[in-house]
C-alpha cells in the first residue's frame, strides 16, 4: 500500500541473498543534513547519525538500486541517516529491547522517539512521510484518527488541539499559532495517539507488486496490527529486493530489518507472502 499523497505498497515475502555491508564512513555533516532530515538539528538527539542507508547497504551482487524521481519520498528514504552499527534498539523509556547483535536487526535509524509509548509501527510510517513533506517546505500533511477525524497540521498550527469528546475526539481552539519544527513534533505525537494501522490502511491505496517502491508499505490492520515500510528497492532483470523497516510495540527506534537468510535485502516474490522477523507473513492481498 502507499502512504497518503504518496504510494503505499502491499506485502512481499523475502528471503534474499546475503549482502555485503561496507564499513561506515565518517559521520555526516549534521548541519547540512538537517535541511533534508529536520530532526537531526534537535539538541541532544539520540541516537546520533553516523552514515546513511545508501552508504551502509550495498545491493546484492548483480542488483542495482531502482531509479527514483528527484525530491521523491523514495529518494529521501534511500539516504535516511543511520545510527552507529553498534547501536541497540531502545524503547521509548530507554530500555534496550534488542541488542545491536540481534540477527533480526540490520541497523537503527537515527530518528528520535518521544518519551511516551506513541511512535509504534503505523506511526513510524506517518512520521517519516510527514518529515519528508516538511523537508520540502510542504505543510499540507494530514492523517486520519481511528475515529475517522482528519488530523491536518494546518489546524494544529492555527492553535487548535485534539481533545476527547465522548466516544470520539474533536478539534478545539487552545492557543496561539505555531510554525516551528518543535511544534510539528508535538503535532505528530498527537497524531500517533489517535491514529493506528486501521486508520492508516483506510487512507492508503493498493499498489501492484511490480510497482512497489520505497515509501510503500505492507500493512495488516487490526488491534494489534502491524505495518512495515519499504525503505529501498533494487532489481536485477525481473527480480526485485527491498530494504524493510519498522517500529513496533512498545514504541521504539525505527529499525532496518534483516531476513532469515542474513539479508539485509528481502526478496519481493509475489508468489510468497512477505515474511518479516517480528510478525506473521504479510499476504500480497
């Protein structure tokens, strides 16, 4: 499936050929990178960036990354900043959930997590999509609450806030207009509090298997449900492989997953479900 105003992919299953991971280069220039990845300018950011997905994860032998459009969500995801290879996956409260040596984890994205149990699987998809739009200067992002209410940044930026109203929620005037990225992060946390896999699936649209690109995602809505984001795609002839990422429950660092064969690339095979290490296989339907 594809994200709002982008394209969300359906599930692939994968056991892909092992891929060499070159040693990480010198740390990126955070000042320069923060224009494209605005959260990097957050004081005291954890985990800190050291390199990018493109730098760390070469495609399997004989495969080449698929071309992407300039300024696209796919291209933006391809250069996501990664934390150092020895970084564990931590929960929102700082607990280590998975050691850096966990065979299911290929890497950790250098993306902050709020100190509350909010940024889970569907939320991680929305977080990255929203940050991409913000980096382009777009302010028209809007996501849907599980109750059906639209949650656009435009209302939050005018000073409105989301409050419970019986069994539902509503917008109410609550303060002065805001426009900076710190306020935007608070808006996103409010979205995460009210949205879930069910609302994200309703807002997305199906994608044909041979059209899957970075920015699409596999999703099984439910309570709980799960969503896995396609971070990059490479191909060789009619064979395609992908890097897949997720957050999970409890809220935790966004991570690049590793398939059972050692990966980190998952094979996109429409004849098989997409088998990720923390969830039941995603059927292509």
